[in-house]
C-alpha cells in the first residue's frame, strides 16, 4: 500500500522552516484562563454544560475546534485558531480576554493530536497520540519500537495534508546524514509509512495461487467427467 511510481516526484523538505505544531480542525483543546496574580478564573464554569464542551479527568473544560475552523469560548464567543501555533493562540486569546480581565494569562493544550505509523511490516499500523507540542519524526518512530526488521530505513514516506495539496516527503534514515530529517516536527494526522522489504516470491505466489486453484478445480472436474463418461 501507499506505493509510488518509479518516476514519482517527491516534495522537497524545507529545512529552514520546521514549524511548530499548528492547531487544526477537529482538534480538542484544554482551555484555562488565569488572572494576573495566578488565580484561575472560574466564572465560566457555569457555561461548561452544553453539547459542545466536555470535562477531562482533571476537570478542565475541553473545547472542540469545529470543521469551519471556529471554536466557541466563554465570554468572547467564536474564535478562529486553526493554522496558529499554541503560543500564537494563547497570545491572541489573552488580547481578547484583556477586555474583560486585568492581565489575563491563557494556558492551552491540544490533547487530540495523533499520527498514523506503518513501521515497515507491510500490514500493521498504529495510531500514536502526540503528547508534546513539538514531537519529532524520530520520537514518533521510537514510540512504536522503531523501524521493523522488514522495514526499509532508507525509504520512509511522510505524508502530510496541507491547505494546498497532499505533500509526500521521502526520508532516508539509513545514514547519519538522515538525522536532519529525523528532527522534523510532526503535525496532526501525518502518515509515516516505512516501506517494507519486498518479498517477490511471496508476491508472485499470491498472484498465481488463484490461477493454480482454478486449474486444479478444472482438472478435477475434467477427471470426474471422464470417469463418469467411461462408466
């Protein structure tokens, strides 16, 4: 799966622009608002019991980034945070809440980020949550036990959907030089696909097995017909 043609042109990685994680649609964020002296503002808790929001295990209100890129927050209403980093979003919200509180302090955390990793076995895959804001490619691979014995470290595809298109990067981690790619910051919904070492004998066998089955069935039917005909 996820094969590319021999002449496929992969996208070029911009090493000078390794962006921090940016909030995306369908993300779920933990939102906390503090005053300038460090006390958490609690007058918004009365607004938590609606269909859009929920509480996590720490009793922190969670908010869902809708598909239209908006999230509805207490007091200030709908805000567009998609495409912004955590720090940019916190600064934006602090400016908005400054109209209601003195020197507000915002703490945001995205807890729904995940990537899909195919480690090179050819079939198995894992959905891996991104627990930290700037999880790198090598950290994500290490979290699933690294590249499998059947995986090709020199052919790792990082598939990422951007606003313009679906970008596909080819990464080689078989040498020390590839470590510059290993430090790429992952974005939510990235797909990391390690190409498995192709087993041509098994592929040929899987292709011819149905044909051999048909031949065997036809042979058995013909033999049965001849026996009946000679009786």
